[in-house]
């Protein structure tokens, strides 16, 4: 498992990104529902216990599946699932170590500015996006207290969902859907590996070979 896992995950990521780039739903259905579960399996192997980050990855799995379906209802269900992810991550990160107040101030300023810019274009999605993006911004800020790797993951999660928000507001950018998945996958990997290694400054946990320290 230790040697095979990075290659397996890379293969799943490649299939997912190919499915998005080529607009092949079958490839996305084959790969996207595995992204978070593979990270969850790795995390449980390394940490050997269930925690809030593991629960957040379960919510992310449900959200990924929901967002593969068309329509506003599926979008809202997916947003609700990822709200669960953000709240689980946020709580875990705050319990571990409090981030500087400047991190929260900065991310809340970004949250307010982004919602102000998109408010008129979001229509009925305004309030759901407002609430979800607040939880996301707080999670990103809290990730600063875990490690630099976690902070990078939190920032990329916000970038990914900001790109989704642009699409919901009708602003379609070239390569947006692919950029959403690249930043989302990187965010999950960074946050999960950072969490696995957070209390292990003197040794690398078994199997924690996905990214360099």
C-alpha cells in the first residue's frame, strides 16, 4: 500500500482531469468519487484513528458525487455536503491551534469583497453562497494555524470554490472547469497530508510519502 498508493492516486487524478478537459462524463464518474475516499484511506492508515478531518473527507465524497449531477438542486446538495467538509475541517484546525487574527481578518475581507462583486449575478443562490463561502473562508484562515502546507491547501480550496462561484454567476472563463479540479485536488492533498503530519515534527508517519515535507 505504501508504495502503490501515490501511483494509484496519480492515476485516478489523471483520469478525472482527462474527463474534465475532454468533457467525458464517464471518466469523471469513474474517478471523481474516488478522490476523497483514497485520501481518507491513506489518512486512516497513517493516523490510525477517526477524526473530524476524516469526517470532512466523507462529506467531500458526497459533495463530489452530487456535483456530478446536473441542475440547481444537485448544486445545492453538493454545496451542503461541502459545507459539512468546511465545518469539520474548521473545527479540527481550531482545536489543534488557533491561527493569527490577521489570517481571519484577511480572509473575511476577501469573503466580503467577493460576495459584494457577485451579489447581483447570483440570484437565488445569493444566501446559500454567502453562508457557504463564510465557512470556507473561516476554514482557510484556520488552516494557517496548522502549517504552511495546510495554509496553502486552504487557500487553494478557496480559489477552487471561487471559480465555481464565478460559473454560478454566469462568468465562464477559458479552462475554468479544469482549473476548478486542479486546485480542488491540490487543496485536498495538501490539507490531508498536512493534517496527517501535524504532530510528527521528528519523524515521517508510515506511508506519508505523497509530497515532500
